[in-house]
């Protein structure tokens, strides 16, 4: 499981021409489930993200979590995060989870995160053609991998 977390001042997603999620101050999270991932990884990832101290305090230090600043989250599924590019120039996606399993984990992760943060959690549409817009604050971007319940 892989997540790309970006601290944003705003983010939105349009799926098939319809706005499906929009936030102001908070986190934009791109989420990809790998073959073999489980709800356990979702729980660990959601817990880690809810506690990441990546927002600035009054002294300008990254010392506050999303809950400390009352931020929201926008979660968008993105199987291309699991691309394997080590051979040749065409990415392989064989490590990405099957669509049914990945969609289930995407929904589970969003629900788990919504139970851990005080702000709202909005979503894209799994498998849809989406257009994502965001203003990265900082910029501040972190990539987290969760393998067998361990955050890397």
C-alpha cells in the first residue's frame, strides 16, 4: 500500500465532469493498494497520517497534526502509484491490487481516516477518469509505504 500525502491550502477532484470532493486547508492523499494488502495496512496508514506532524505551529515549525489544525482530507485512488518501472520504459502494474479488492480497501481506508480526524474526508471515484487540482502548501509532500502493517 502506498500513499502520497500533500499538505494543501485547497484541493478538489472532478470525476467524469462532476465535482466529487473539495477541501480547503488539509491533506491531499493519493492512495494505491497493492496485491496482498489488507484492512490492517489501511488502519496503520490512516493512524499514521492522522498523527503526522506536518503543519506549522506559531513558530513556523512543522509540529502540528491535521487534527491540531482542524484540517480536512481529500482521498483519491491511484493505482499508478504501484507502477514498477525497473525494466524498460513502460510501467508494469502487476503489483497493483485487483480492482474489486483495491476499491474495497480504498473505501475502508477513507472510512478509517474519517474516524481518526476531526475534519471531513472527501473522495474521488474509484476507477473514474478524474481531474485533480490542488495548491500544495510548502510544497510539502511525503510518500508512505505500508507493508505487512509496517510503515516505511
